[in-house]
């Protein structure tokens, strides 16, 4: 048995960057699609402000204790050539990377350190399994495996061009209108001849408050250790609002504040989810 409110929270966390988790919302089979728009801005420890737009489209299928999910994002980035979406500041030795040409197409002198590019981001697929769920839906524990495929163009600086593999353990506890949630995860980051990354742990903790049957608000803190020698850890706080139009249609909006060079200075976004 699953707690529907918890899985609505977790679905939003995945869209804004926290670890993925099992996202079942009913006792029967269910398919859902969602689309969102996210914007973030920050210097990431450089002298240049980097702005990133992302439009993720998500498809998920939930059955029994299992959830299968795929996220396909479109990305537009403008700023420092050594900042990679989802990673942060890196040492990028790719001579055709963003900042060394027009989106990686026309090489120019290496003194150029910023540029703009857009295109398909890294496609993420995850599989979640509910390890335990209480009969009254007030407590649960999930295990999730995730693969981030290196589909983003490395020459445009939209990604590393390598696959990443992760695992996460997430839990929740309901007490009246409040839901406390949190989790820990580990990612194996792929390195290329141009970008070298380390594996790293991440964690999140937060709380959700149900205002009424159709509205809830909440906040969570997310941390990821440093994964690049020239980069920094991620540390950020996100506040959100969820609204349920009906049993099929939901919307979520959020605002983010970053506290480390590995995170953006701020970010905002929204997503719409339809289930059937």
C-alpha cells in the first residue's frame, strides 16, 4: 500500500534534481505523462553567470510495487563553457566545447570562455521498487536504480557524453497533515577523455504539509558531494506548492536557492502531470 501524497512529492523531487524514487500513486496499474519548464542561474565558482533552461517530458508506469520512469529533457544553456548542466564546474579539455565555438560547431581561439547552446539533454531511466509499505499508508521505504544516458551533445557542453549509474533509498512518514521524507543515494559518474568525474553520494530531507484536499506545500534540502576536482559540492533548499485539479491532473511549482558553488544561485520551475 502506498501513500499518494508522498509519491506526488517524490515525483516533483525527481524533476528538480533530487534523487529518484518509486512514484506509485494508486493500488492499480497507472500510466502518467508530465511536462515542465525549469530555469536556473548561477556562477558556479566562475566569473560568468550561467543561465540554464530545461523542458523535461516524463513518462511513468506504475504497477504493484514497481515504477518505471523515463525523463527526456530539452536544454538551453548560456554562460561559462566549463559549466555542465547537472554537474557544475569542470575542467573541460574538449577543443570544440561551448565557449570555443558557436555551440561547438565553429572552433575559435581558446580565450573565448562563454557561449550558448541548446539541444537534447541526458535521457534518464529509473526503476523503483517498494521495499516496505505500511497498511495504513503512513510509512514506506523504496529502492530505486537510475541510469542517465549520455545523450546530450558533449561538443555543445550540454553534457559529458557519458552514462551515469545510481542507486537511492528513500523513505517517508505521515503524521496528520504532515509528511516527513528523506533519502540517500550514490552515483557512478562516467568520465571521458576531456572531463574527469568522481563518484559521489547525495542526500535529501524535507517535509510536506497538506493544506486541504487539493493543495499542499513543502520544502526540502538537497546535498551532493563534490564530483569534479575543479568543482564544488551541491547544497540547495527548495520550496514547492502542489495543486490537484482532479484525480488525473496535478500541477507543481517550485523555487530553489543554492548555497554552494556546485548549485545555481537560484532557480524556479513548474510541471503539469496527467495520470490515467
